[in-house]
């Protein structure tokens, strides 16, 4: 019976380092899934969240228009530029985004600075409005909506700029979000409580809504919490 051919010993010695490198590379190409988050599905994508294409003024108008449209507001990014003080008001966009959402009667609810907090809301059906940095050498802040994640592939899905489904791996996204100050909020109707709502944070957001001149909406948000 004919045996299998084998490389001569000198050739095996010569190619051994190459074989080791290839083996390591093959293992590196298959990352293990991220640890499960208790109570959350492994994959979520909110396909119905509207998308407005555009990459100007840090994408703020497009991201907020998507968030408001998701809540039933008939809006386009161009209608938001004035209230966001764009162009020219890029340095105060965080405050302008909150104030503009409140002007439409929405509760702006801040989230904790960790991925499970974001994923919990996405899994409940709520897109997250957030800021992250873009670029490697010259970085700039960008505003986007988090609309999905995949624990097995270890990536998040964003509505960002000109990309309806921008993919970022967990590590890159976490770093970019941290560099932009971990800012992330929900834009909610007053009667629409977030998942695992923090009472004090919701009441503070409702009070901010009232201070913005939306007393009736603020009262509704407070009653929603009372009826939990």
C-alpha cells in the first residue's frame, strides 16, 4: 500500500515558522463571540428607523431628523438647521440637539456610559442618538443613531452620515464613543418609558422638558412613571 508523501525533514524545518504564522492568522480570523448580556438577544437590528443621507455639520441634522421621524414627527434635516444653529453652531450641538428635541415635546433621556446600557434600549426597540469620533489622525465628532448590534460578529450598526448601515466593531466603537465624551440619549415621547428606566434620571429629563416650556408634555412624562 502506498503511503502518503511527506516533506523531507530539512524542508519541514525551513517551513515551520511559516506554518505557525498561518495557523495563528487562521485563528485570529475567527474571533469568539462577545460574552452574552443577560436578558438581551444576541442580534438586533431596527430596520424601520428612517434614514436621511448627508454628511455636513457632523451629521447632527440627519441623526436628529431620523430620531424624530421614528417618533412620528414629519421632519427633514433642513428644517432643523435653524434651531441647531447650523452652520456655525457646531461647538454647541449637544445642547442644541437636546433643546430642539424638547421643542418637539420629546423627553431627552441620557444613558449610562457602557455598551450594555445602549444595547438594552436598542433591544427594546429604541434607537440611541449618540456622538462618536471619526478619523485616525485628524478626528472629528459625528452624530449618529445606534440601530443594532451583533454579539457574534462583535459589531454595532449605525445610521451615520451617508451610510444607512455603518458597521463598527465593538472595540472601535467603544473607543470612538469614549473619545467623544460617552454622550448618548434617547429621544422619547413623554409616555414612552425607556427599558429599565432610572426614575431619577427620567424625572430630571421630564423637569428639563418642563423648563423648556413643554409643561403639558413634562406632566405626561411624570404620570407615565407613576403608572409604571
